[in-house]
């Protein structure tokens, strides 16, 4: 606006000799323009020309050159602005597309998260059930091992008793065979006492000791 006022001022000053009543308005405009750095430079330039009686045409040429430069600069700025606007619009479209794509990806990830969470819940439930079953089987295994050890001990004890009983019975059978073959009791007395002692010991230690009672009673 001040540039336009300055140009108008130059026109007024060019015709100051013919239109004197505009002198007061020109001074007012000059005062306003002088407050602006660019306007101050123009006013100073005009004042120099006026003080030296220099032609105003030079100022007009200078202002026209300045106007041309400003016009060109404005055109370049306009072109840059259009380029920037187009670039910004393109960026906005790209950002909007990216937002749409990322939003879709986010929604898919949310769905996948929900599915994964549901699967995780099922897996955790299955894991708890498996652990409970494992603990139960471990408990049963411990009980089974204890039962197996008990039965093995019982078997070992019974085997020892049976072996001891078989040995004692074998001795008794051999003793009876000798008696039947005509060997005198006097000759077999020590052996008879040993067999009797073995049978008594077997009866005492065996859970089936009552089976030997008839032999001992008979002997």
C-alpha cells in the first residue's frame, strides 16, 4: 500500500506546479511513507533530486525498474507458491493414503491380537490341565513305585522263606530216604537234629509256618 502511495506521490509532485492545492496532502503522504524504511529511502532519494533540481524522470525510471523487479519477484513467489501448494497437496494425499493403510493394518493387528489372545487363553487352560494331569500321574507314579517296592520286598521275603523251606524239606526228604533204605536212626541222629532245627527255624520265620507243624509233630 505504501509503495502505491509513493508512486502516487511521484505523480503529484510531477504536477505540483499546476496543482498547488495538493501540496498539503503530499506532505502528509510523505510523512507516512517516511516512517517505513523502504519509504524513507524513496523519500530521501526524491528529496535529493528535488534539492539538486534533478529530473523526476530518473526517479520514475528507477521506480519502474523497481516495480519490474518486484513484479518478477512476485511472479516467482507465485510460481513457488503454486509448486509448494501442489507438493503439499500431493503430500497430504500421500499422508491420507498412509493413514488409511496404517489404520487398516492397525485394525488387522488388533484382530490378530484378539485371536492370539484367545488362543493364548485356550493354551494356558490346556497347559494348566496338562500340569494337573502331570501332577496326578506323578502322584500315581510315586504311589505305584511305593507299591512296587513293597510288593518286591514281600516277594523277596517270600522267596527267601521258600528257599529256606525248600532246603529244609530237601534235608527232611533225604533223611527219610536214608531211613527207608535201612540206615539206622543212631547213624542219622545228628543229621535228624539238624533237619529238625532247620524245619523249626523255617516254621518260625515263614508266614506259612503252620504247614510245617505236621512234619515236626510227626518227627
